[in-house]
C-alpha cells in the first residue's frame, strides 16, 4: 500500500480575511516498510500535514492518493494517533482497545484476546476494567496507541504520540513501535520534536521549513535496527538535524 501526497498546499482563513499559509508544495510518498519522520519548528504545519494525509482536512491545492485513489475523508485503512482523539470515556480500557476490531465484526472472544495481548505489550495489564479518567495521561496515550494498532493498519500517522510520556516509558514505547514496524511493515509517518526519537525510529527524517512548511531537508538515516543511541554515527545524525533546526529557528527570529 502506498500513500502519496502530491503538491500539497494549505491556507487557513486568518483574521481580517488574511489567509494563513500553513504548507506549500509538499510532495511525499509513503510505502509499506518505510518509517518516515517529520520534524520542524513549532507552527510550521506538521499537524496540518498529518491531518491532510489522513483525509481529515482538505488541502487548498494538491491531492492525497491511497494506492492511486484520491482520498477526501478518513478511511479505516489509515490508523491515526493524534493527541486530540481522546479515548471513549464511557468504555473501559479493554473496550476502548477493542473498538476498531468490533467495527470490523470480529467476534468478542477473539477481539478480547487480541486486546489483552496489546494491553500486555503496552504495559497496561491489570487496567482492563478501568475507565480512561482513572488513568494517567501517559497511560491514556498508550491505550490510544494500542487502540490504533489493534486493527493492523497498513498506514499509520502519529502526531507526537509519545510527547506526554516520561523518558523510560517513552523508550519502551519506541521499542514496542519498532518491533511492530519490523514485524508488520506498515508505512509510518511520525511527527516529533525529539531528535533522538526521530533518529532512533526512522529511516528518513524530513525537515520542514518555518511556516509555510516546505520540505527543506531530507535526512536518510543509514543505520540498521536496532540502533545504538550512543554510537558515533547516531550522534552525527543527531547533530546534523539539530543544526538544521537551529538554522530554521534563527531564520524565524531574524524575520
Ligand atoms: N484550524 C485552524 N485554523 C486556522 N489556522 C490554523 C488551524 N490549524 C492550524 N492553523 C495554523 O497553521 C499553522 C500550522 O499549524 P500546525 O498545527 O500544523 O503546526 P505544527 O507544526 O503542528 O506545530 P506544533 O509543532 O506546535 O504542533 C499555524 O500557523 C496555525 O496557526
Ligand atoms: Mg502539531
């Protein structure tokens, strides 16, 4: 499966009829077995890009093609982990994770089994019968991730999914996601502000410019999984990306 973003631009209506350009001329191709991360200054259009890729927001110009077919609305083939997609407060944790499987018509014993397995993998065993409000923010985020992964989507879009987690949990979620990525080989488009996370997870890191976001840098991370965070090469990539972000930040400050 492939998701292609073709010449995407987006303008939001702004105050006083002056439009806010958020993205300009984005071309991107996501394929199964490719892990791509987008990094860039705050407000440069990363979330906008993911929403357009998901069919949740319409671009002002350009097209989004899933296996060659234009999409203009969300599809179950694309799994989303966005911070604003809260859990269902009236469903317990197990039932939250089962949601997508239920929609697919999978019978209760089977979907329960799969949901329990995901609970275990995300370190949430024992919380099956809790409700979202009874969990910490980081735990809720893990449930949201498990809920998305339950249906094995071939394309996964993730907007800062680990942002609310402490660094230990964050590292174990990164490892969990990589294991899933390597076992199931979906196409992943991931957004983070964390350079270490970007290098650790991805094969490609795209650097967006200040707003309106354009793809200004394309880092190909040529390290084999599992990556060694303390290696010299790992740190070389970190430094290159940091320098890119610093340049972008300064060019905003100089405007
Ligand atoms: N619904 C909206 N209506 C109007 N303007 C919007 C809307 N959503 C985003 N914008 C504007 O588009 C630009 C890009 O926003 P976006 O949320 O995509 O940035 P981002 O790169 O995800 O930022 P951050 O790193 O802070 O999450 C910003 O200038 C923002 O003000
Ligand atoms: Mg954002």
